[in-house]
């Protein structure tokens, strides 16, 4: 990552989202659905409104999302 990219992420995190977002508890409750819709090629932001804003501003939940996404994608991969 570049210094400019890091600075932009820091500023965005400090300012918070411009749109509504979920709480961490709500995020945790909806994370499976968000991952499933993402992997199915659907529109996860339509399926779980306000999730993206939360994931953008919450590094812990974003890490959970990335981990779950990678796990489910690997588990769904065809076996040879």
C-alpha cells in the first residue's frame, strides 16, 4: 500500500461513514448471509444494507469478513 492510500483509509475511518451502518453485533449476525451472497455473485449490499459501511470502518469485523469469505470459498472449491 502507498502512504496516500493509508492516509485516505485513516481519514475515512476517522470521519466515519456517510451512510447508515450496522453495529458489530448486527454485523456478526448478518456476516454469513453477506458472505453467501458475495460468493453467489449477488449484490451483498442490497442483501445486507449498511454492511459495507461497517466493514469499511471496523477493522475487526472486516478481518472476520475476509477470513470467513476465504474459508467458505476454499470449502466450496471443487476437490480433485
